[in-house]
C-alpha cells in the first residue's frame, strides 16, 4: 500500500489493488487527487449498469462506470468498473500548490490517505454484495434478512412461514389483515415453533405493496 502524495501535475499511479470478498479493486493516484474503482463485472445486477442508476453510498457519489480502466499511462485493463473520486468540495487538490494562499487552503481541505480510501472501497464492495444478493429479488434467506436489518436496509413487508410481517424501528411485527396490524414480534412468534438454528434455515419472501394486498386478501377468505 503506497502513500497518497498530492502534486500539481497529473499522473496515474496504483496506490493499492487487490481482491476483497471476491471483488477486484484499484486505488489510484491521479496526481492532483486520488480515485478508487471496483470491478463489478461478475455481479449480474451491476455489470454494464450506468453509475447514475446504481444506488451506492460513497464519498461524493459514484462518478465512473466503464468497461475499462487505465492503471498506468499505457496500461488498460478490462471489466466493468464503477468508481468515485476525491476531488469534491472540501477535498484537497494538487492544483492548490499553485495558489498563493496554499497554507490556508491546506488547512481547510481534506487530504485523503490510502488507508481511508481503502475503508471506502470495502464499504462499496459490501454494498455491491448486498445489491447483487438482495436487490430486485423476491426470496432471500433469513441470514440475508438479518444482514439487511443490521445495515438498515430491510424490506418493508415480508412473508415467513406463512406469517406476514411489516418492518418498523428495527423489528418485524405480524400482520393478520388490513385492519389488524399486530404487535407480536415476528421472531418471538417464530421462536415458539422453531429453534434458532431452524429459524435461520427459513426462507423469506419479500412483498411489494401489491403482493401484500393479495396476501392479506387470502387471509380474509
């Protein structure tokens, strides 16, 4: 892992690259500022997708999605890379070396370290894993659901073991019908019938609003 050193001239230097949880990544020094990229080619929901259409939270937001990445002036690699940069408001830039008020600018703007950027890389990859595993899917495992709850990205309505539940304030509560929003904790209810290990093996069906209405109508018959 190389140290990020700012300069007024542009260049391309690999500061750190590797594989984290199956995803290839690159952290680059472009001279004036650093950038980072993740290869999402093997993620069927992200491959070939424009960065504007990808809901991932990272510093400054995604700014890159291409089938190639230049890691040296004359070296290009292929894949499908999403990327982001550290040249936003409040970020330091190598261009500032040319300013007369360089010292005051240095104090006011953030200089990013390679270690800090790597933390962002890991966060983006974790989000890619969730995106590829959960987004736009109808069924997930109970372990997947716990991961979503932990990341505050849980689906609003689910069906587990013929029990319909809604999510609020970190917990799921049973729903019996449209006019009967229950206050029984779903996992407490499941715990009366199953051991914890058995609960982990249960399948979770994600319900959209239409699915929910249909399921509740079934219960009213």
